[in-house]
C-alpha cells in the first residue's frame, strides 16, 4: 500500500493555525514542495464550503504575487485548510508570512472575489466573502505558527 504523508500526521497533536512543509520531491535537479496551510484545528472545526471556496479563489490569485513558483493551491477534503504546491525551495516562515499578508490585505481587506461567474467557476453560486473574511480574521487573531506542534507565531 502506498504511503500517504498526511494520513501519517498525528492530527490530535497539531496546533492550528500553522504552516507545515508536508513533503518535498526532487527529480533531475528540480525541487517541488508541498505545504500544509492549516487554518482550523482538525476534528474540532471545519470551514463551510462557501467560505473555503471563496478563500481558495482569493488565495490562489493573491499568493502568486507573494510566493514565486506556485503550482497549485487546493482545499483539503477535511476542510481545515489548504495544500500549496510550489517549485523550488521555500521556508515555512516565508510561506507563513506571505499567507498572513494575503489574508490581511486581500481577504479581510477586500470587497472583490475573483472568478465567480458561471464561465470562470464550476460552482459559482457557492461563495461567501463574509464567511471567508470571518475565518481569515480568526486565523490572524490566533496567529499562524511556522511549526505544527508548537505555537511559533
């Protein structure tokens, strides 16, 4: 059976919100990293679908201005955060700082959500900027740790 890194993480011991390097792959000198951007404590809370969908749109667009080499940003199935896939080497602190900036400036501080028409989005009716902003405020107030097990904010 194949190893799935996220299934080996002890979800009872992590302390969200945090940014965690969840894996790295290198092939022919090219490095790809996967980051766990955990907003909520696993098994205690979950982002509503409209909030996570809106956060996905806002983060996917605006994190690209802060972090070079983003391949993809995807919501976790458990709805407690996102996975970020990037080319090259980045530190958890770099990703955390970029995430904080984007949450503050482009989520809490906006009245616009990109790509919310039927042409641009596969479920354009399921968005909530208000909910996305409320969860972003919660994450910012709690502080985003650069370590999943210790509160390093």
